[in-house]
C-alpha cells in the first residue's frame, strides 16, 4: 500500500501535480515533465467546465432575483425540475468519470518505476539504449549523487546527458525527504532503509533547480542543488573532470560526510566504494551493524524453524569474513547481536 502510494499517488495525480505546476507547466524540459504538464492542463480545463458556469450562474441569479427586480417570478412552492436535476448531477458526473479515467491511465503511464518507452513524443527509446544510473542519497542537509558505472560521486551537483534515459535510485541517510527537479519530473520521496526509483529524461541542455520538497529540519531551506543537462560530449568531459578529484568516497569518508551541515559547497569524489550505496540503503555503513537484508534473511529462516544459536553462528561467520579484509571490532556483545 505504501509503495503504491509513493510510486503512483504522488507522482501522477492531477491535484498533487499542481504543486509544481509553476515550473513544470511553464517550462518543462524533460518528457516526463511535459506529460505531467499536459495532464495538469487538461485536468484544469475539465474542472473549469464546472467552476466557470457555477460562477456565472451565481452572478446571474444574484442579479436576476435581486429585490428591486419586480419582473422576476416569485414561486415559493416550486421544488423540482427533472431537466435541471439532470444538468446539475449529470455534468459533474461525466467530468468525474473523464478525470478518473485520465488519472488512472496517466498514473500507470507515468509510474516512476516504469522504464521509459520514449525520449519524447516523436522518438521511442531504442532497445540498445542503456539508462544512466544515478544513486541519490538525501542527507542532512545536502544531496549525495553516486554514479556507479562511472565510479564517481558528487555533493549538491547532478549532471546527465540530454536525450539519455536516467534511472534514479533514491534513499535517505536519516529522516524522510523528497527529491524534486520540477523541469525533469515529479517529486519522489527518499526514506532511510528503503529505495524508491524514478525514470526520467532531460531533453534540453541547461541548468535546472533541484531541491527537497519535504521539510526535514533546520537546513531544509538550503537543501538545493543544480541539475546540469549536457550534451554527451560535455557530460563525458564533466565525468573526466570529476574523476580527476583526489577525494575518495568510502565508508569512513561517508561517515564524516553524513554529519548534519548546512549550505554545503559542491564537492567531487574521483572514486567511490562500489558497495557504499547498498550499505546506505541497508543501514550498515558501519561494518559492525547488521544489514537490513541480513535481518530479513534471518527472520525468514527463523520462520522456517532455524534456531537462534544457528543464526548467531552464521552472523558471526559473516562478520569474520568481513574482518579478513577490513578492520572490524568483534566483541562478545557484537557476536551475540
């Protein structure tokens, strides 16, 4: 229920989409944003079919049946008109049916988890095209972007080539947040211990605003970043420039980066631990912490009748395997846990 609400309810419903219509409708720069803009426009026009006549009739009735108009008929015993009832109830019912159908279709078409079927209205996505993967971590109060295939990471700066599908995998380090680039697509929530997704594409080169759309504390107002839509050549140059950075993002440096801070400057990391994002999602950047996936696996085994002693032995075995390559503090207490 929650995943459906997050994936669909907040992404495509017309009334929710109105929250970002000032940017999306006026200047959509990605195909998903353009489709959302169209959805908002059509939904608004449909609703105006009721709102405008009601306002006009309210003014007309007030004028026609004013006290000084002696020509208006006074009919205190009148109480029914089949024709009027059909208009009053029939027109809104038809509009609700059309809105419901439009919302149902758009909710599935614009499902953020759904791989893109097209680059824009005229160009489908070729079968050979591989989406660019970007791992997004909402932190207090900054954004971390990891490019696993390129082996780089950035803070408060996001870039992607135009006309290339992008698959965002989104999580949070602590409190619930919301990833939002209005010119690109709708907002998607970021939550600790969970991963949400967004498939989108930018069609126009430029620099666009990105920010958090969910209040998350003292530094929320400054939790902003720039999204750069680039040509493929410029994106390749940007990747190489980022790779040239001497900074490395591993578990130790992430632990420092994770501490709350406000108005962080753009930072580039020339290399990144390929297991870091998975550890962030599973809440086990600290090697001594038990990963969520391991907890779930143990719960499944426990449900099948596995003993507590056997599970504890497996847990210790995993930690000892990690200790063979990295420094991990194994105490009697951590062995129990």
